[in-house]
C-alpha cells in the first residue's frame, strides 16, 4: 500500500504532456477483439484499468503483445471463451464493453457485472435495452450478465438517458448486426467519437458519433487497423486546475483544446488566463481566484469527472461558490476530507456550497475514488504544511505517473510506502 506525501505552497511551473484518454482506450481495447486480424493501438495510457482489461482479453485467448508501455498489438482470432470472469475484471467499470464486443462478434457473451469507483448508481438498464432491441436475450445470474442472440438485427433505439457506456456498448454490437441501427439521445463525449472512429478504421459504417443521433450500418466483418488514441481531457483538465489552484504557469501539451472548453470557460470566469494553441493550452494564475456556479452536465457541459477537482480549487478562492452534481448522486464523499484541511463546504442533496477560506492546511486524507483522489492532491498542493493522501491506488486507475508529472512541474510530492515512517521523515527533511 502506498500514499502520496505533499508539501504545499509551491506554484506549478513548466510543461506537462497528457497521455491517451482512459475512457476511449477501454472502449477501443474491447473493440479490438472484434476482428480476426491484428490491431495496433498507440497512445495507450499506462494505468491499472488498462492492464486489467488487457489481461482479461488475454485470458479468453486473444493474442496481446505489449510493444511498449503505450503501444499494444491485439489479435482476436483465437478467442476460445466468451465467458469473462477474470479475477480483477469485476473491479473496473469498462468490463461491460466486452459484452457488446463479444455479442457483436459471436452473438453471445457472458461477463462479470462491473465495478469501478463507488460514486453512485450506474445502472446498466440502457445497455440491456439496447442489446434486446438488437434481438438478444439478456439475463443476470450469479453476478454475470449473459447475452445471446440467434442473429443481431439493426433497430431503432432511443436511450432514456444519454449514457456513455450504453452508447459505446450498443455501437459495438450494432456494427456487426444485420441492417441499420439508429441510436437516438446518444451521448456525445469525445471518447465516443474516438471509439466510433476506431471501429470505422476497421471497416465499420458509423455516422453521427458526437451528435445525439448515431446511424450504424452493420457489416459482415471487421479488419485490422492501426490507431492512435485521443488525449485524455480529464487528465488535461486536472493539470489545468492544479496550475490555477497553485497560482502557477503551466503549458499543458498534447491536448485537444475544444474538448476542454467547459473547463476553460470556468477558469476564465474565476480570473485565470488560459491561452489556447493547436494542441496545447497554457494556464496562468496570478491573483486570488474568484467564485462561480457550476452544474455538471453531459458533454459539452462541465464534466462530472472534473467536479471534485474544481471544488478543490474553489475552497481557497474568494466568495461563495455553488457546485451542483447532476450525473452521480454519491460524488461528494471527498468533502469530509477537504473539511479536515479547513475547507468550508456544506452539502445539501446534490449541491455543495463552498465558502472560500483564506488558506487550508495539510492533513492526512484518504481518496474515496479516482477523481476525488486527484482533488485531494490539488488541495495538498495548495495547503500549508504537509498532506498525506492515502489509497492512491484509486488515483492510479486513471492517472499515469501522476506524482512524477507533478514533480516535473516543481511540486514537492512523492509516493512512499504507507508503513515507511523513515521515508516520510526523509521527505520532510528534504523539502523543509
């Protein structure tokens, strides 16, 4: 077990390069097994969820070759099982993409019910609705989702909510179904567009990804491909907010600025300067930050995955800010941890009221989930004194080399064994 130790008070300065999008990569890796030819995927993030999914894919018989830590070759020709109950697969949310991929390829699949961070109810009813509309029978038994069809047939599917997971899963199955499928009220996130582009590079016929209506004409087979995953908008946004919170000046490279517009708009609103380039953004903050109101919404609205991080920025800003969470009902669990550091936050239902304080102080805090963990790191970078963030395994589900990238920007931050008291003392002596 490891933890981060952080000494706050240093402005982040310099450049950081953003890795591939976790949420796109997980869908793309699942899609890669749908052809019997070799697929090469580049710009893969080197994080735990990716390793788990690759091991599960290998477990069912696909050939997986790690060319380097950001590149993989996958060949799904010799898949021997459509039953995925790999030991760790239950711990990641994206395991359900293997259901759509295997159902599309073999007309049947059985996958363990997904896990992931406990941030609230994330039902799979829209996935099931989509599979059933394509002609599959779906049942849940003994912790497994089973889907089977004599033949998948294109259908007109209206999603009750614009679910990212359901949109991707239905795309995966429908691209091999007979006839045309139309998904209405589809989610529009950048990683949905990336998964659709990847499937099209393999010979699928998908149009409209990125809008609320996606049209898919089924094809009889998919072929090999080489594909480069888009940059991770949430990793980029996290570094943007860390730069703003610490009154830093940071160039964030390998990004698509358009994907960051909702985050950029809020930063500008609270007094941060954001300069946009073709594939980079520079974030500069010099003055005390102001307050704002934020409501999380599906893309292109403010991302729910950035809600904890911007709350961490607002705790030491001037005035009263209001953050409303409309996607997940259990996403304020980190507020108690920020309160340990001196934050003044009151949660009422799905709304957090943040009264800015002059300063916050270091404390021992625990990451309740992936994005909340990143928020606690941002708070630690701002706080006076030392902060220890426990349960960093959550953070490492979605951020590659997080402490090393922060160190590259001048942060006094290290990852140490949770029982290594000498390492804690050595760190404190070194940065004091």
